C-alpha cells in the first residue's frame, strides 16, 4: 500500500508544481511537496541515507536542468531563485522523483537497462506534458534536440540514482509491505 500512496503523492506533487508554474503560483505547490518529502524522510528506516540520496538527486537535477536551460533547449519561464539556475519548482520535482526510488519505483533496483529505457522515454514525455500545460517552452535549440537531450539526462539518471543508493533490497521490501 505504501507504494500506491507514494505513486499517488508523486502525481499530485507533479501536477501541483507544473500547474503552479503555469500560473506563477508555485509557493503552495513547492511547500506541499517539501512537506511530503519531509514526511518521507521521517518515515524512512534510515533518514540519513534518504537525505543523502535526495541531495544527490537534487544536485543532479539542478545541474542538468540548468545546463539544458542555458544551452537553449528548454525555457522554464520562471527564474526564481536565480535566472542562472533552473526554477525552484523543478527542484521540487527532482525531490519527488528521488522519493520514488525506494518506494513506487523500487522494482527498477538492479535493472539499469530497464531504468535507462524508461528514463529515455518517460523523461521527455514528462517535460513535454509540462510544456503543453504551460509550465515552460522548448527553447531556441529546438524541440527535437531538446527531447534527445532530456532523454539522455533521464537515461543516465535512473541507473545512476540506484548506483548512488546503497539501501539493501531487503530493507526496501520490508518498508513497502
């Protein structure tokens, strides 16, 4: 049941952040997402390890989204907290992804090829959905190349996140029952 709720709150958080960005009203969406992340950390069997994984996921997300933005492939529109970095609501989305690794996406553990395959497909689709909802736009670099770059970022991301996470599979299975 924990996996279902993790998936459910991931979807709620994703829609809240994207719709918040669309309407330039991200405060409550980001606040709610961060409250959920704090709850996830609190209920984790190893909060230090969970925080470490989330920090790595967040840094990866900030660096890659900022790079994609500065290369001109995605325009997030929102520039807070800095015009030189990807926006705060995108940071919240990366934390949400990190919260799924030992929950609703735990079945990807030990399957890096499948993780890369899902990343290369689902990453660009997620960005496209957010863009179609009005949270951003494909930049001057073009949609096709933007899709490829986002797909590459996500093909690397999921296997890398599981490599960084050292949570024993037995603990993940116990936590999700």
